[in-house]
C-alpha cells in the first residue's frame, strides 16, 4: 500500500487518542472497583478454559506481523489488533476442523480424500488475505470504534495491497467469519491490562509516567503474542526449577490468562520506565490487585523480557 493510499484510507478513520492514565474522566468510583475485578476474573476464567482447549495454533509471527502492521497503518486502537488476531485463530481452527470433518464423511478412497484436502487447503490459502481483512473489520466494529472499517475502506485496502475484491465479496466474507465463530468474539488482553494499570496508578499517586508504561506494556504484549510458545515453555521451565523438590510440578497456562499476561507486561513496562527495582515492588501490588501469585507475575515478566532480548540478538546476528 502506497503512502498516499494509506493516508486516503486513514483519513476516513478518526481513532480515539492514546490512553491517558492521568485523565480522571469516566473514572470508576472506588466502591465499584472490586465488582469490576470480580467480573474481569469471571471473564478471565472463561478465556482460560477456551484457550486451554483451543491453543493459538494459527498465530505464527508472519500472520501477527501482517495483522499488527495493517492495524497500525489504519490507525486503529491497540485493542483491535489483538481482537483481530484472536478472531482469526478461532476462525481458522473452526474452519479447518469443519473441512476435515466434511472430507472424512465423503465416500471416497483415502487417496481421493487426500486430493480433496489439497484442493481445500489451496482455497483456504487463496482466501487468506480476505479473511484477515474481515477479522480486522469485525474487531474494529467490536471495539465500538466511532468510524469502524467500512466495506469501502476494506475494498481500498485490499486493492492497495494487490488483492482486489468486490464489496459484496467482502460482506460475504465478514458474515462467513462471524458464522464460523458462532458470532462470539474472543476476549482481548488489552482491556485487562488497561484496567489493571489504571487501578495501580490510582493506588499510588506518586507513580509517574503511566502513559509511557502503557506504551511499553503494549509493545511487550505484541511480543508475547509473537513468541507465545517460547515464552510459555521457558516460563514453566523456570517455575519448575524454582519449585521445592517435594512440590508437584504443574504447567501454568499463559495464553488466555489475560490477567496474568497483562500484569506481567505492565511489570515489563515499569521496568523499562522506572527500573526493575520499582517494577518488582509494584509486582507485589499487582498480585494483591489481581489475586494472582506474585511469583508468577514476576517470573512471566522476566521470561518475556529475556525472550525479547534473545530474539533481538538473534535478529541482529542474522541481519547482514
């Protein structure tokens, strides 16, 4: 997409400004904060259950780079990119399972079924860009974005990247994605992180530069999605190494536990802005706020930062 085309599409969008944690407008009364967290914990349990049975198998780095880049160029709020990624993964999981089931029911030889599956895979791949655009469009609407992506805007975006589709095809694709995921939008981690940081900021008025902490936390959340498998595996390895010998070793879920992920990314952001000593102190407060094991928050934050450093070093070595 050329710069002029980016501007033309983006000018139709009037995104809300960045989150301002110093702005008391619409601030929740302290009386209702615990009620809010009780509801967040309930939704978080649902999210954990869902992702326990449907891991994020389709969110590889290439897909995430595409979604995140398009959302950034379209100047969409941060929450949209995470919601779009989760919608895409859910859609692909359901679509693939349905295709497998349909082919298995056909009265064909195994060789014929394999040929049919190859054709189905080609169709899925051919429609991938359109489906990704639909996921971003749905996420922009779910975000209650004042001027969410219209079919016209999506059409221009797809034409600009060399994938022209008729507006009617875009509408059908949006409905196809929605029907496949049963019109149920996955929970995004961004609102969890935003609410937790806001409560942390209100509990300590001396804590400065919360807007900068938020910006850094969002970047670490991006990286947590991009390197989810490495982070989850390393996190559980470290927990098991630090556990007492007589304690039963049990894997701790990361992706889907958005309160844990959000808290850990906030600690990473605090570490970048205020230093790790302050970050470790605030991790204790975050544990009290969220009722999450402080050790898990600190260990996950450490694992995320370690993984990000390792990937940056690997990229630097591989770059000529």
